[in-house]
DNA sequence: CGTCGCTCCTGGATGC
DNA sequence: TGCATCCAGGAGCGAC
C-alpha cells in the first residue's frame, strides 16, 4: 500500500518521464475514480493540457496541468499509475487512460478505492483531503518538538493509529508505523500519555530514518504496489516486523506477533517492544 | 473535537 | 476439485 516512500517514488519517476508532455486524449473506462467531476468535465479539463509538474503532499499525488487545473490522485490500497507504450495490452482494472505522445499513463486499481479529483490549482490548498493534513513526515519543519507538541493534543488513544492518522502526520501508513515502533521499542497499543520523552524521541527518529531508507529502495511492494514501470519496490527484505508474523525477531529471536488494532493488522516483537 | 467502529472493493487464502 | 467464506486495509462517515 503506497505510503510516502512509494508515492514519492512514483512522483519522481513521473516528473522525469512526463513533465512537459501534452495529454492528447483521455479515455475513461470506469467513471468511479472520478469522484468530483463527470466524465465530460474531466475530459474537458485534461485533454489538450500539458503536465507542468508533479507534486506530492503526504500520500497524495498532485499533477499540475496547464490552464490552471490540477489532478489530485490518491492511490489508497491498490492504485497504480503506469507508464506504458500506447499499444501495450490493456490490463483488467485499468480505469483511466491518459494518452501522451507514444506512451500512455494508465490509472489502474484493483480494489477501486483510489480516485482522481480535479481542482483549480488555486483551490488545491482548500481541497478537503489536503486542507486538514498534518505536517509532512519528512518535511524540514517537522522537528522533534513539533511531534512532542502534537502528541500532547492526542493523549488518550494508542500510538499506532495516531501515527497513521494523516491529519496528525502526513505520509505514514500501516507498514512504516509498525516499523517505526519496532525501531523505537514501543508496542503499537501503548497509550500516548504513557510514553516517556525518550520513547517519543525514538519514535520520531524511527519515522525520520525509515521513510528515507525505504525511499532509497523505491518503497516496499507489500500488497500490489509497483512503480510507474511496473517494478516492485525493494525495501521488503529490510522490513523488521511488517508481514513477518511468526518469524523470529532479528534482535532477540522471539516470534513476531500480529494483532488487530482498530481493525488493522499491527506487527511487533513482544520482547523488544514495551 | 477526539475516539472508534463501519464501510467501500477484489482476489488470494482458507475451510469443508 | 469446487464452492463458499474470510480477510487485507486508507480514510471518510456517523455515533457518542
């Protein structure tokens, strides 16, 4: 599932490949991902537009087009943006096709939770999914003191769901929340108010170290994630707990446990994490 | 407003 | 072997 390292990988690749390209034609095979526009409105905005640049905020991809419009793309669990030769065979679950010169960008999504919305570029900051976002997980203004202060406003619940709350911190999801907590030696169920200053600092450090490390490997291909060329991310072998239920902890050999927390899988070492 | 359960969806895994 | 059921999960929504 694409989190910051995966979405940033896609952003970089798109920037390299399609920046400056004109979208000559758009084909909507399923209108479901177009959550705030009709097919006609979408087509009118996109066709003939040039891709000016590709940005990211949290897990959201933003494609700025000429003529003052932007596409806001959320891949959710299984969304893919694929860069393919125009005549490449069409895969099932391809919902929107943007034709460029001799290539196409294809929005593919098996579970259909992802979406593409259209905004006037000037209205983007007020888009509901952007407006309430917390600080960028790897942003330079997200310093330890900011994390500490944020935690003081949300003291009652367990730490892990909070790390995944995009309105708290933008960019961390299920995989890297588990990994950051393993790094910190803190169990995902720990109530925020019980965390020591040292533990908070370690969680912060975990986030700040693991995200860029994963980005270097073009992310983690858990679930169906691939980059725009269809390549898997290569960070999975370096994950310490996510997807390793029953395997021995690298540090102490205790089997990694998986529990359900707020309806989501949470993985941790019962010995190394307190 | 914070917290929390429910919901969307598909196909691979699991059970009988 | 085949069919039914379960399960994964980001984030919006409503309930409290």
